[in-house]
C-alpha cells in the first residue's frame, strides 16, 4: 500500500545578478544560490538562511518551490546543496527551474509506516531502499511515499516496487522486482576466543652444527 503527500512551498529570494542594485551578502543571515534550467538563464540569488534551512529540513529535495522576488515567480527544485567541509552549514544552493508542462524526474524519499507483525517472531525489518525515482508533472510531485510495513507478516516476506500503487500521474521508474523492504531472521553473532599462548611453552628448533663430544 502506498500513500503520498503533495507539497509546494513559497520562498522569497533576492537577485544578485550584475545590473541589480548592490545587495550586501551576510553569510550568517543569507545563503547564495543560482537558478538555472533548460529554458532559464542563470540568475544569481540569495535566500534567507533560517527560512531555507527550515524548509529544506522538512521538505527536502522532493518539493516544488515557488521562488518569489524576481519579476515573476519561478517554480524550482533544489538540485544541489553545498556544505562547508569543516565547519558545516550550507554555503550554496542550486535551484533547477522547471519547464511548464514537462515532466520532472527526481528522487522521492520513502516514509515507512506501521509495524511489521513479523517482528513479534523475533525478526528484523531490513529497509533496503530509502528513496525511489519518480517521473511526473511538477504539480503531481509527492513530498514522500509511505510504505506500509504491516504487509510483512512472515519471515522472508518482501515489499517490492511492484507491490506499491503509484498515485495518479506519478510513475516509479525502478524495476518492479526491486526490493523495498524484507523481513529477516536475527543472526546471532558468534564470538571466537583466541587462546592465549605462553611464549615459553613454544618449542624452539635448534639449528647449526652440533659439536661432537
């Protein structure tokens, strides 16, 4: 069983292109970024750090974002986020402008729900996939796809891509036999103890010439 949640959010931005009024970039408060796409001229922008980080934490990449602050709003997806290698924190964002009327192909996270009955038998659930690739119109893009773990009722039971029912207008591109989750028996770890050997107990082979008495 599969369910989904559609999400579109609005995010204010400011242009930083040449010719615009000079806008001072405070990295503590703002994140630089760029908007680009097949039909979109690259535009350098900046977005409020707190607003973007809050949005990205809850929505992730599978969310259509309407960027406002330009002459006209632009619908985008977050294509790439660059983090500082040492201190951490977001230092740059790439926004991919969507073409109206054209399908988008992107990753959508899986949201595992329910409880697998097989766990009462001592089994564990191995979540093989954490996301799937979908193809759909931007307006149909789900923020996530729910996977019902209650379908796992016996050992070696599997939930596959083919068991999921995609919402109208959304196509999951992975093969139908790809495993999403599987119920597996718990394997007890066997610990082998290495015997302690006293070096004095190890016989030493004598070599060399032995003198005759």
